[in-house]
C-alpha cells in the first residue's frame, strides 16, 4: 500500500505543478545533508519530497544537498505506520525543521486516517 500511495502522491504533486519547469518530486529516496557524513548517519529517507528551483530534473539515486547547491526539500510527506508513527511525528519533524529547514512537513497515518501538518 505504501508504494502505491507514494506513486499516487508523486503523480498528484507533479500534476499540481505541471506548469512549472523547476520542481523536483521524488519518493523513497535518501536525502544526505552533511558533506562529511558517513553513509550510516546524517541522512533521512522521506517517503515523498519536493524541491523547488531545480532546473535539472534528471533521475537521481539520492538527493545530496551539497551537490544540489544546498537546496533542501521544501515539502516532505511521511506515510506513518504503527512502527514509525511516533518518530515520524516528533524525531523526523525536528530534523526537517531544525537541520534541513523544510517549510512544510506532513505526516499521514492511513491506519488512523489522520493528517498532521506543520513546518
């Protein structure tokens, strides 16, 4: 279900911004945010994210902010599961707010049909 939801969200977001040529939409991809990082820390794997101001929208294996002019996600959407819901709502939210300065962070819990938004 999560993969189908991610694909649907990506389609919706791309359709929403169909007139713009500078939007990058991705799902299930790591975002690396520290140049001196090791592959086991200083990264997150948002379910879906959007970055504005990206002219080159080629496919990427990961979003490496220092290779992307230090652009960080403008929107992050997490699909919560029973095992990740608490961390999605608190831990990840802090990382996106404080480190990546993501303006819009949304957690959707399909099991409880709850949507929580806040940057």
